């Protein structure tokens, strides 16, 4: 199962490292990643593979939100199909 993770907030050292470490701890593989800095704001999107993980999506969502709060950034995750449906023209 693939999901999309978005991270948005003020740029600072360690955002990618902490999010990547969280994913590695939960056996979640990063399939694709894009990140940029827009006027001092960090913006990252990741497509991840949850199939090898042992934690359900709702728990991952809650834990990522808490991680984001600890870094003063917003982190969200949604199933790839939901993301695609929301962004269909």
C-alpha cells in the first residue's frame, strides 16, 4: 500500500533526517521524494510504501502529526488513492 506524506513548515536543520528516521523505525520505505524551500518555507512530498510496516495507517498518521508538532512543522499522510482522487482534474 502506498501513501503520500507532506511536510510543510519553516525550514530548519534536521527535518528530512527526523522524518526519514521515523519511517525507517516503522519499516516504511520511501519510494519517491521531492522537497524545496519556498521563501524560507520547507515543503516536502514523499510517496512511501507501507506494505512492510506493522503499524496501521491511523497510528502512523497520529505519530507523524506528533513528530511534526515537536518540530513546529505540519506532517500529514494519506492513502495514495485518496490523494489522487483529491487532485484529479
